[in-house]
C-alpha cells in the first residue's frame, strides 16, 4: 500500500469514525475558533504580566546597583547627604510603589475571561476526548499501525501530523485505561515512557506513567513485570499509597503462583504458564 | 576651595545634620540591611513569576504552532485522527492545566513577607524622609551648590554620589513644598522637569511636576508664569480639578494686577512691578 493511498484510506476511515463524535466537521472547526480566542487571551495575560515583571526587574536592578555601591563603604556612602536622602526615599516612597506594583493583580480581566469563555465558547467534553482516543485506537488496529510511528505522526515514513509528546501518549493511554482497554494502555504508556526519556521540558512524569503502566501490565497478566514497575515507582515516590498496596498484592499473587507451580511439580504435571488473567476483571 | 576639601566639609556638615535625624550611623546601616532583605525578597518574587510566565509562554507557543498548522487547511487537519485527538486534548486536559497555571497565585509568600517586614525590619518614617531633604537643602544653601550639579551627584566636577532621577528631584521638591519652602520647590521641580525630558523610562510625570511647579511659582510671586504652567498642565490633563480652579484664580489675580497698573498709570505714578507675594501665605 503506497503511503498516499494509506493516507486517503486513513482519512476516510477517520472521517467515518469522527462522524460518530461530531455531527459535522463544522463542529470541530468551531473548536479551532475557541482555541484561537483562548490563545489570544493567554497572550494578553502573558503580555501584561511581562510588563509588570519588567517594571519590577528594573526596580530591583536599580536597588541592587545602589545597594552594591553602598556596601563598598557604608560609612562614606551614608555620610553623603544625597545618598542618605536617596536611601531614605528608596525605603519610603519608592518601596511603597514597589509594594503596590507587586501586589497589583494585573491581568485579572484575562483570568475572568477564562471563566466566562466556558459559558460562551464551544468546548469539547471529556466524552469527546475519550471518543477521539477510541477512534484513533480503532484506526491503529485496523491498519496495524506501529505505536511509535503513530506517535511520530508518521505513516509509512511520511509525516502526516504533529509528533506527539510524552504527555499526549500518556493521555491517550489514560483514555484507553478508562475504557478498560489495557492492551492499548500498555502500548501507549510504554511509548510515553520512551518519549519522556528524551524530553527536555517534560510533559508528564515518570511516576504517573509507571502507575498506569504497572497496573495495566498486571491486568494484561504479567504480575512479575508489574511488580518490578511498582518497585521502580516506589523508588521515585516511596509513600505512593496505591503503589504500596499494589506491591503487597502483587507479591501475594506471585507467591500463590509459585505455590501452584510447586504443587503441579509435586503431582508430576507439566510446568505450564499460569493464567493470571483470572485475577483481572 | 578644592573639591576634596569641599567633600570633607560637606560630609562633616552632613554628619552633624544627619545626627539630628538618626541617633547613630548604626541606625542608617540598619536601613541598608532592611534594603538587602527587601531586594532578596523582590528577586525571589520576580523569579517565581518568571517561572510561571515561562511555562505559559511555552504553552502559548505550542498552541500557536499547532493552531497555525491547522489554519492552513482546516478540513485536512481535522480529518487526521491524531490531530483530532490532539485538538480535543488541547481544549480539555491541556487547557485545564493552563487555566490552573494562569490562576495559580505564585509568589504569594513573598507578598506576605512584604507585609510582615513592616513589623520586623527597621524602616524610615516619612519624617525621616523630610528630615533628609531638609538636611540636603541646608547643605545646598550653605555651600551655594548649583541644583543641576547636586542632581548629577557632582561637587566641583567630581562625582561623589549617584545621579538623581527626575523622580528623585521631584520627591525632594515635594518634601520642601510640604515644608512651605517654595524657593527650593521651584529649583528642584525645574530640575525634575529638565531630567524628565531626557529619561527613557520616566520616573515621574510631567503633569505631576507641572502641578507643584506652577503652584510654587505662584507662591514665589510669579502669577503670569504660574498661569502659563497651569495652561500647559491643562493641555496634558484637561479635567485636572485643582488646575482648573487655579487657572481661574490666577487669571483673576492677573486682572487685578492689570487694573492696579492702569490705576497707577491714571494717577501718573511710576510703573513698578506689583508684589504678588501678598497673595501668598
């Protein structure tokens, strides 16, 4: 299958899949409009905060310069009437201005916008997010797409969408987890872990990924690996409540497994892999 | 008088003057310690705010990059299942993170410090500021120091302290104004105005300086110049309440002056300058 044909098929498939989620493409276009408004508002917020910080930075630099000068020889510095006046001024009128500037809540209108937008703009729901994840997984299965390639936004070596971050892969895995689809959770959490190790500005945490990965691995029947992952998680977060509980549980499961093996060995039966999926849902 | 001798004399004079204000140099050294704490706290506040802004900037750049990509061809973009998932994710989980980050009040502990410092650190009072201004004016008079030179921090061409900003000169003028010393107010407000015209990051406003300058000039007996300055102020701030009232008052004063002149002319008396200081306090 040529990559361009694959792309067309993929899009057609998805178009059908997305039709279940959104009554029309127009709905999704509205989401892009929402995003456009949110970005503009965020940038305005950043701009006014930046202005405030620039003023404070200038003040700090002035204070610091003068203070360094004074520290060289405190006695001489303070004997000078101009310096004495300026120091007194810095700690009265000037400092009150700095205090006011620090406590002045700039950008509050943009924060209010954020709340108001929820009522006036179209936002996708958590169900929409889950639906989009399901559609993507269905597509991955249908075309037997390799997880790493999908994450790179590649199809047969051709870039057809943005590369996903570790956080994107994590969220995809989290959505399939919510649906009880542990097979895809393991695939995407592994991908998240792999991407995370290369990220400078990390978009998720190793602990979060390990938690989902360990439990889904257990649900897929691999108790031993699940225990190793849980131990790794506990090294990062020693008081992780669920991990502490799971560790105890996994260890008991492995003991049971070992006993079953031993029993079978005693009565001369063959050493078969134990189906631990009986403990899963 | 050599500049070094002048400097010694100046310092001795000031040392006596400052002795009235602060029981010991140690008191002023404490002020420097206060300043040191304030600067460190301000820098901490700036640092955490900067961290927050950097995170938001990174988010905005990511959103913008992806949004620009989508805008190129909305239909094709949204037909792609990875893009559809990522857009839905951006507007659900990601956007909630941005919202939380925007509304998260970072640096509040440093703002609280600012309030607490008032109780635990030594701060100069407004009276100390006034005293430091009086001491400086006394020195200027005693040594007949030129205002512009003092403002440059120069004595006989030698730099002996920091250069003053327009805001520093304004505050000095404001302090002498509060003492009813309009002579020095005019000197220092003029200096403030002169420095203001060269400042990139203005440390006071032309309107503020003009208000004090006009009124002090009137108090010094020059009603005509006071009116010109008030008109200049009203060009900047047309609804300036006090300026509107003063303008009417100055115009009436000038009318009275003109009538007095005319009367003297009528009875053949010589045309002498009218002493308008009779209207001042």
